[in-house]
């Protein structure tokens, strides 16, 4: 396998070198702040030769003849930047460009870098979310958060206001890989589902890949959420402090060595936030708590810091660290606490005289969670992960090659007590090694992107060969067809169960070391989690300002291994196996012009599982899911804005009740005194048709109004008033069958927050 991979890489490198002449590459920066300008167009004047910058502001234009070349960089909201470059034959020249904010009204500019980029990249089932887009969304509690924005994306489903877990195109949370600056984050959402660990003001970009992703991403079988943070301000000291009824937070940033026109700088940024809802709910939101004197049981705090070094040669280093904590305390019932800690360094090297970028990461993270219950039942999970990767990217005029290696060392320590007092304890150490290669080629109107990943899992001693392929066909200037297919694998399991209505405990362990029985009652030869994806779609630019996207998808999940939550004795298996499939369509329309930003999405999907006895829809199988997001700038300066979001979702499945009985668990086996013992617990007789019923439809509207008071160029006050669940829809959260009590999602919640920035 390794020999085949080396041959594959050698062929790709040969293609990249063949026919090369000269190359101009570099970064595009905002002149005032030193921030990179993402997705702007850089082109050679009077030609059709050019490129778009990536999230780091990097561009590369290859196959240029020797001589003098005039470059221009264009982007909405900035004056065009121009520079003349003298290129020698076969040379590679580093040339940065610096852009000033434009004096032209944004609505009068008709340049779409995103549209040009769409013509040159495959990016199927990929949505890139920016900080600006997150802030457009009505903010619950007056605080914009990506946890709220992810719920608007087509193909993404959430089950409630507590727990914050997301399900992407039929994948459960453990099947989605969520990364912060390259490190895995195993639980990025706080117990109150409005908020994540990610600070909005720090997000540079968030790539959400809902399926069909290429070989550079591995270790998960459903979806990828890749979040990258920005660097601190390279020119001046600044930041903000903010407070509202849900939380208080602050950010400080500034230069250690100021940014200069050679591109050199050393900067820092630090953020921290602390929940207030556990205290403010006692007075402001007493109607939410069962006991107003106790308030709501949610509490969290998050800290993140980063130091960034940029050199004149284009080389970059980022040193970062974080600590995120969450607590849920229901006195006398349950106490849950989790902690995410980690840090590392990522870098991007630009070797002189070559047309290559070398990127890498070295980091470590830990996720620990513990739950204590009044019944003395305890569950704990601890996972440590050491991550290192190194990749190389070659840029051609119409092709691109990327290959690399990823190494992970994973330790899991897991203890779980199920409802039948049967304990599962497992500690594991394992290693994962991934080799990957990707080749992109533009062939006229076609763009093809074959890729291959070889993933080695030491816990199973197996190598997973994962071919993947993506393409795009530019039918016309405004119409593009696209498709992707591939194989994916992972060896991480979760204790979360699809039967859980509310699940705040997410424990993790790697592939079981012992035998696992398959659906055919035979020992599984391969215990890896495997999936196969197929996606096909079309992009249509109805006008310069209206984009339409339609995608159909199919995912197969053969042999899903889950913890056997219903184990009642030691001779029963610790794990159960199911097969799964998910399929559907996602549709979106985006309108972005002048004062208006409108985004409408609709998803129609099916998520089924086969447990060896029957096929049933999962608890997160939402057949219909629609979102309408609208934002309007009331004034021309963009300082007064109103936003609204409306969500409609069909009801989740549930298993209907046939009756009740006195529950006796027979934990003493044949010695159980079933003739005289009087059970305290009530058992439920469920329908044989698993998840055969449907809850009522869910719908909710959120509204916010934001006013920005500008004191100076860099100082001001931002005030946000918002209403969550504006017309107080009583959406069902779950139903307690035994007490016959309905529990609803959160009611109408008004809030007012303020942010002072400087």
C-alpha cells in the first residue's frame, strides 16, 4: 500500500513540475490592520490569468513568461491594489499587495470573488462561513455564535435548546469531526444550546463540509467542521468588553512588533467569556427555572490565547492555547462537568525559489467529562490526543497538488454505568497514521479532483484504502454541475445513544479490543466505522446578487458499533451493531446586495437504521427542515440593523407507548424474589414499531435589532436587543411517559446586551 501511495505522489509531482515557467505568489493584506484579505481576485492586467486568495490571503499565479507583469487585486469594499513585478525565466517571486478601504459605496461595486472562486474549485457540499455572516443572524441573548448559525445550514439538524449537539446529513455527533486551528474538539457546544466554545470575534473562517469531502480530511465518516481563528491586530492595541443577561466576555489584541510593508509582524490576541445565566435567571428569567431561587442549571467559561509571527518571506507561525469548561448542576439529581484543554503550534512555510507551501501542526488536547447522579451512578470519560501533520501544496496555473501525512496518538479512559447497574470500563491507547494526496486539474470547463487516503489504525492492525473523487463542470458562466463520491472511516465510538431524548453526557472510546458480534451474529472481521458518500448538485447564479444551490446526497453506514445500553448481565455483549443510511436533498437561495442579506434553505431527508430486526428512523430524522434568514441595514453606514430568522421543522420520530407495568430488573437472577418483592419503578411497554410515531412540527422566530454608536474611528458602543422565540411557540422538547408530563423547549426570551469596543 505504501509503495502504491509513493508512486501516486510521484506522478502528481511530475505533473506539477512539467511545463512550469515563472511564478508570482504572495499575500494580500489590509494596509491598516495587516489582516489577510480572503477570497479576493488577483490577476495579470489585460489577460484572463489570475487566482483567488485563500483564507490566509495567499495567492499563486504560475506558468507566466519572463518579463514585466502588472498585477491587480480587487475586492468589495477596497480600492484596487496594483503592483508591477519583473519576472525572470523559471523564477518564483514573492510579491505582497496591500489594500486600502474603499471610498466607494459597497452597493455600487459589482465584483464577486466568491463567484470567480466557485468556477475554479470543486467544493461540493462545502459552505464557508465568515464572521460577518455569523453576525447577520439574530443573536440569542444578544451574542452572535456559530452554534446558532450552524443550525441555519442546509443538512444540519439540532434536537433542542439543551445539549447543543448537531447532526449533519444523517451523521450522529461522534461521526462529525469539529476542529479548532487543526485540533479535534470532542464537545464544542455548551449545555445551553445557544452557545459554543468558539468566540465569534476570533473566527476567520469556518468550512462546513457536509459530505463528499476530499482525502485531506480523515478519521470521521459523516462531516467536517473546520474552524480557523484570525491573528491579533498587527497595527494597534484594541479589543472589547461586553455584557448581557447570558454572559460577559472580553477580548484584548495588539502588536508586539508592528506590521510593516515587508509583511513582518508579531501580534497577540486573548479572549475570555463567562456565563451569567445561572445568576441572572433567578430574577430576569425566573419563569424558566423549576425553582426560581436556584435559577437555571447552566454555567460555562471559555479562554483562548494566540501569538502570531509573520516574516518577510511569507512564513507564519501561530502559537495557541485554550481551556473551555461547562457545568450542568441539577441539585439532588445530576451534576455534569466537562473540560476541554489544549494547545499547539501551526505554521506555514514559503521556501524561496520553489512553487510550494509547507504547512504543519503539532498540538495536544484533552477532553474530560464526568457525571454524578443521585442514584450514585457515575460515568466518566477522558480522551487525550497528540496530533502532528505535515503537508505540501504545489500551485500551477490550472492545477494544484497537495499531499501529506497525519499522525495521532489517542488515549481513552472510559467508565460507564448503564440503567441496569452494569458497568463498562475500558482504557485504550492507540495510534492512527494517515497518508493523503489530492490533485486538482482544470480542463477547459471541467475541474476534476481525485484524491486518495491511506489510514492505518493500530487498534485493529488494519489499513483503510479510501479513494475519493470530486468534479465540477461549468455549463455556462452562471451554471455549474458538481459531484463527489468517496469512502471514509473512523475508530472513535460514543456512548451517546440514538434513543436518548436529552443527552448531556458524551463519552468516547476507540474501537473495542474484544470480539464484536455483527448483525449476522458472526464475529466482525473489521471493526472500523465505514461510510460511503455520493453527492450530485448544481449551482445557478440567477443574477450577480442571487445564488441558488441544489444538492442530492446518499450516505451508507455499514456496521455502526454502539455501546450496548441495554446490557443486563456480564455474559451479554458490551457492544451492539447497526447498519445505517441517509439520503435527501438540500436547497438554498442567497441574496446579498447593498442593505439586504437574505438566505433561505430547505432540506428533505431520511435517516434510517437497521438493528437486525427492523428498519427504523433515528430520533434525529427530521423529514422537513426550512430556514429563512433576513437582515436589513436601516442606514447607509451600516450602523443600524434589524435581523430575523424563522425555522420550521417536522416532528422527530418517537416510539409510542402501549402500556405500563411494575418494573423488576431481576439483577439477582433466579434468586430474585419476584413473588414477594414490590417494585418502586414503573416500566413502559413500548410499541413494537420502533420510532413509529412523530412529534408535532417545530417552528420558531428570532428577532434582533442592533445599533452601533461610533465615538471615534476605533471606538464605539454596540447595543443589541433581541427576542428568542418571538411569538412564544410551545415547541415540545420531550414527554415524560411515566409522569405524563410534557417538557417544552425554551419560551420567549427577551434580552439586551452592550459591547464597548476600542
